[in-house]
């Protein structure tokens, strides 16, 4: 299943990272896939409150934690620019699905990057 929300299907996830040659596209593609899976889970599970949303975003953040090693292997890393770009995408997802009051830091609380 792919996300069906119109704002999500037309959104250029991680554009800032794709536009910067420092980040290898094949690894950024995996990050984009994490975000799309998060959207799919939100559409399927329809979290009723912030606690339920945070459970989903924390699982996705753990996937980004695993991706950090792939960035390193490709001569890159999740540093300040990437951290901001990823955090903004998590907030975009939360607000798009009806949680504009979500705290960005809490959305990605288990991050190791």
C-alpha cells in the first residue's frame, strides 16, 4: 500500500538532501522510503492521539538510526543539515495527518544523529 493523502503523494520528501551532493541519493532514497512507510502506517493505524503518533514516529526514527551507518559507509553522515531536513519531514507528516501540535523533538526523540 502507498500513502493516499494528496499532500503526501505530491510532497518532495528530503528535497534538501537530494539537492546536496554530500548525501548519496541511494541512501536518501531509503530515508524517503522510511517516511513513506510512516505515512502508510498512519493511514492504516489512524493514531487517535499524540502518544499513538509518537509510537509510530519513534519506530521510524529507529530506522533512520540504522540508516546513519549507511550514510557513513557512503562517505556522508546525518549531520546538522540532514538532521533539520529529517526533523522537518517528520513535522510535515505529523501536521498533514492532523497533529500540528506535535513537538518535533518528541517526534524524533530516539534519534542517535
